[in-house]
C-alpha cells in the first residue's frame, strides 16, 4: 500500500527548520536577481513570476489565469471530496484579494489537510482474486530533477519546474509508446493557476506559447481535447502536500473505471498525471485499465432506478438483460456460469428470484417462481436495496459477505466474476 497524508499549519508555507540548509535558498537567490522580493508568500512569488514571464514572452493575460481557476472551481462542484465545492464567477475570481501579481486568492491552492492511499499488486494477484474489472495499470512513470540550467538560464518558468516537467513527459510518452494526443483526462499540479498555464505546454497538451489559445478554445475541459483536473485540482480540491500525488492517482483510477459520477469524463481510456515539488522533482505517469477486454458493461442503471418497479433490483436485471443483447456472446465466453438471485425485502416484505444465465447461447435473464427448481451454479441471497447498492459499487462485496448481508452458495470462483456484470456509474458532462 502507498499512503500519503498531511496535517498542515495555518497560513501559507514557511520555513520550518533553521538547523539545516534551506532547499529553496538557491531558487530565492535567482528569483531575487529577476524580481524584487516582497512580503508575499514565497511560493506565490515564484509561481506568479513564472506566469508573468509567460505573459511577457507569449502574450497570455490575467484573464487566462482567471479562466483556469473558474474551470477548476466549477469542476469541484461535482467532487464530494473537494475542499471547495462552490462555483465562482469570473468577476469573483478576478476581484478576490491579490496575493502576488498577477495571482488572486482564488487562483491559489488553499492550506489543506488530507490523506490518500493506493493498493499496488501483481498481475497474478489481480487474476487470482478476480479483480480484472477494476485493475488499473501503470503504463509508465518517470521522474526528472533540476539541472544546472534551472538556475543558469535566469528563467522564472524554469525555476518552478517547466524544464523538469517537459523532460519527464517526453521520456514517459517515449518509453510508454503512447502519444499525448491519446490522453483523455489529466490531473496536473495546479498549485497556482500560473503553473497550470505553463504546464499545458510543458506536458505537450498544446504547443509552446499557445496556452492562452488552448484555454480560450475550451480544450482544457469537458467537450474539448482534454479534461484537465476534473477533481477540481489543487486550487479547489485542496493541496495536502503529502497526499496530493495519490489523490491525483485516485481521481484518475475512478475516471478510468467509470466511477467518477457527475464529473465522469466520457470514454476515458488513457489518463495522465503530473506532480511536482520545488527543490526539485517532477513526476509524470500514464494509467489505463489493465484488462480492458474484461471491463464492466456501461449500463444506464441510474435512469432505470427512478422507474416505478416492484423491486428496486428490477432495474439491475433489466440493464443486465440489455447488456446481454449487445455483448451476450462475449460475456458468456468470459463468465461461463449461471447465477441465481434470491432477493428479500421487496415491497411489503415480498421475496423474488431471478436467474441470470451467462453460460448458454447469448445469455438470458429470467424472473422465476420463488419455489422454482431451476438450478444455478452460484446463488446469492440478499435484500433488494443491498443488491442495488452492491451492483452500483456502493456496497463492498467482502463487507456484505462478512456482515451477513450477502450469503453465497455454490461456485465461489463464479461468485468472484459477478463484478463483470456490475453496472458502472452513469457518465455525464459538466
């Protein structure tokens, strides 16, 4: 397990230790040669100056920074884990207190507490435990560090990692055999809107000097070429330093699995992560589903749950039946079994029974008499509401089993394949 967490002190980042060398000393020395040092937070000065350099060289404007912040705050309204979940207008963003020219408060990440974790396992473990439907593969991961030119070139953009990011991204795509054009969704290190601006170019999402046009065209959000920071990014989701990288990883895994709910990026197949730390390293990673051929069918379950069914789980079986009509032969070839569902807790305490045949022909779904003798290879006994939660991913199968909510008889190996029938969360656009 990889675990990251942070409990931050109030206010902006400051020097914590005076008994050792300050890793940022060289950066501040070079910055002082380019710009006057002010009482503003040092990180805001470093990244704000990078934004100013981009504006001077390529003609980007404070309006572009505000548009980045507007996008990220808007994205975060669909993220229940986000520190901020409020949509701000462009005027509110531009008129919020100035932190350091050209950055306003709503264009800067907040002080945050948080934690994130990820489980890493071998391909054999995934197969042995029937986790193919949710396993995300790390296609590649690269790290780049500062080089002498970070300081020698006297560039504010290079001081905050532009070159590191560019080298890490180029190495990643080369080694992974992928193209940036194939990427669908990106989580990048937007500690300040200015850094998201320059990172578009460093990652290759747009040509050098074209970040302003990239933003104006809407190619950084839903409906554009890429969806950047659907979580809300560091600006709105929050930036608990030790947890940020794994939080980005978690968001991209949810996107690839189709589990990102209202912020789901439609058809997301390739995800790019970017994280940096001054003093200094940049890390880039590519993710994809490890077993795409065994991905879950994309049911529109949520819409059917609103229908007036006798049992709530009627919607589940209706969507499984629809999926079998489309991909029945493939599903039969993968699963090769017959499931029985004995469901209790229906209207008035009623019970019902369903047979889902993914063993013969193109598969079938049938509601049978409660005393039917039709045999199943694996039978689940579960309450109506719990079955819906189980199939929508809201109820963990192991927790349900050990708590007694779910009882299983028959072929346990087949039971492990049930997730291949599970509906994914409905996709939506912002």
